[in-house]
């Protein structure tokens, strides 16, 4: 199984000035790094973390898994700047373009590793990510947070 996490470099660095998205983006990367650090205790072959930028030199291509999530916004195709792609042994890919969904998938994998190791290895998460994992916010609130 393989994972590729693509995140907006500017969101990760906080230059888009959306504190909620910055916090969740940083937590996504922290979770992916924990999984990558414990590959020997998982079914994963590799974990790629790709920082995507708006620079002209970055065309946003995938680093490892050839899948890209997009939506329609204002009658235009918009590629999701943050997305998690997983590919199983059977070659099927799952694409999670919604940051809260990606966080839940990564946290679920960390929970599995924690059970195997018999210790909690979940990184310290922001209050924003903790709220997502606890079941909030609502879908309409969530849509506003990631614009």
C-alpha cells in the first residue's frame, strides 16, 4: 500500500493567512511523517509528502501516485491543493480531497500503529484538528474554513 499527501506549501507555512487551514495542514504533514517513520510496522510500502506551491516552476504534478482530485468552482476546474491519495495492493486508488477526511484516514492509521506498538504515537495536534477528530464542525462550517 502507498500513500501520497499533497499539501499547499503556502498553507503549511501560513502565508495564506487562514489559521485554521494552516493548523490542519501542519497536522496532516505531522501525521504522514509519523506513519512514514513507522513503515516497518505497517502494510505501507512508502509515504510521500509533496508540498505544492503556486510558483510557476511547480506544475503540481503528483510525486508518486498518478491521481489528482479536482472540483468545479465558478465554472472552472480547480485542482484541490490539499489531498491524500492511497493505493492498495490491488491497484485501486482512493482520493481524499477534503482535509478533514484526510486527517481522519491518517489518524486512523496512526491508531493502528499505536495498537501494534502498545503506545500512543499520535503527534500533538492543534485544537482545530482535535475538533475534527472529535466529530465537528458541521459540513457547512467546514466548507467555509477551507476556502
